């Protein structure tokens, strides 16, 4: 055979591909292992990323928003006397910022909800319904067919969670006595009629949060006109939060302006972890698969000792030998990887729409703010990174078998 033919990388690649299929069973088992390993890693990563994305979305839409503004003392003490004043002008100025999608104001205070059977501590949120609908999605979480989101227009209406409704043993149109401390420090309260029942994926939030109209709560608290305890903002893109914060601080220099990741560091930590999940899982899987591939290629080298000796004897240099073994190792891993990636893509595309129902074991997840339906998420860059990891694994896995092959003495190898 002419040595010129070996000068072509394409020819060496073709030979490497044919060599893989000389032992179909062994090569198929290795490819199957790579396929299953990558599919398992990608599927697990997609599910966890989907859960984190869903938790982040639910938290921002229902609780935290992207930016919150408070009186600095209220944030520290939660006392009703520490308000944000002149809220109408502040909100008007904030709405002029192009990146701001919606703004709402809230009156907040702790209180006690009581019925004939029991009493529980709650966080009262006095809201302006039309403003709140632009910022949070609680109105979409109403679960009873007759529930209304303050549509009756009547005074002293309240929306509570399903969890609180069970604790208080109430239903729609039931009355709840709410007691709390007013602006002057006096204990006051009123009777509220249940107008709506909601349910979110966050059990902790549901167990303590109720909503009433701001006008009703302000009146009962004797709160000054044009004031609130909290202003919440939603941006067109939550990733722009850090950019918008300085602009809000110029409008409200006397108040505390906080981003969602400052308010809830756990959300920021969890969100950041999604960027590393893929690398951690796939690195562990590829490390394990790398040992399998190395072992397989060592067996190949031992079986083809005489053949490799003959090839070197007729003029194929050591660099070409390295390329051939590297191609074989990489193709072995890459073929299984491509199949695994295709299966993972189909899995993610389907269940990313249909969802995976874990409601049978979902109570524990709900306590942490996760939904009982999981929607896997994988981005294009995730697949690219996996391919890069496979190529790196193929290169590393080819080193030891290649060294073993290059140490051969052609004359001795031919006689074996």
C-alpha cells in the first residue's frame, strides 16, 4: 500500500470509522453506554433547570417582583408608621422609564385572622387590584369557579389561599375577623368576607398571605393619604434589574431600592447554579465513560498489535498512528453522544410542552416553591458544551492507548 494514501486525514478518518465496526458488538456496547450516559445527564440537567426556571418565574410573578421600594425603617421593623410618601408622583416618574413594564403600590401589615374555630397569623397586603394585576399573577391562581378578584366593588373583601381556607375552616362568602395595629398604635380590626381563594406553588407564601383592597386597609389603619409601605416593579427583562436600580434610586433617594436577588438571595443562588449543573453532571458522566473507552481501546490495541506493526513497517509514521487511534476513540464517543443528544432533544422538546407530573410526590417540592409539573429546559449552548466535553474526553481517552501503540517496535510487533 502506498504511503501517500496515508497523508490524507480524510483517508485516515475513513479507516478509523471502518475499524470501529470490525467488532460491531463491542463498539455498539460502548456507544450505547455513551448514549445512555449523555441522555441521563442531559435529561436530569434539563429537569432541574426547568424546575429552577419555573420557581424563579413563579416567585417573581407572584411574590418578589423585579424591584421593590420600601422605607428603610419599615424594611427593618415592619411597623406601619414607616411609609413611602407621595407615592403618586414616585409611580408616575418610574413609569417614564422605558424598561419598566408595570408598577404597583401596597399597604402591608401583620395581623391575626380569626374564625369561630381557630386563629392564624397572616400578612395583609392592601392592593390596588388593577395595578396589582399588571405586576403579579395571583388573579390567575384563583381556583374556585366562583372566585372573584375584587370584582364586586364592595368594601372589606378578602382573597385568601386554599391552605388558609382549610386552616380557618372557611369558604367563599364566609366572614373572617382580621385584627391588627393601626397607624396610631391602637389595636383595631374588621370583618372581611371571602371573595376569592387562590393557590400558588409556594406553600410558605400561601400559608400566611392574604389580599385586601388598599383603600379598605388604609382606612382601617388610618394611613396618611398618598402613602404606601411598598412599591413593586416588573421590568420587560428581569436581567436588566441591575441596570435599572440606579435610575430608580435617583427618583427615590430617601428610600431603600432592592432587586429581586437582594430580597431573596436564595433565588439568585439557585438561578446561578443552573449555569454549572450541566458541567458538573456531564463531567462526572464523561469521566466514567472515559475509563470505559480507554479500556476498550486498549483491548483494540492488543488485538491489532501485529497489524499496527505492519502499518508502521511499511511507512506509516507515529503521528498518523496517533491520528488514527484518536479518530477511532473520538468517533466511538461522538457517535454515541450524537444519538444521546438527539434523544435528549426529543425528550426535552416533548416534555418541555407536556410537562412531567410529579404531583404524587409534589408536596415536598411545593414547600420549597417548586411546581408539581416539571418542564425540562435545555438551550442550544448546552448541547454545544456537551459536544465539546465529548471531544475533550475522546482526546484524553486516546492518549494512553496511543502511547501504548507508539511504544511498539514494528519488527517485534510483526512477529507476534
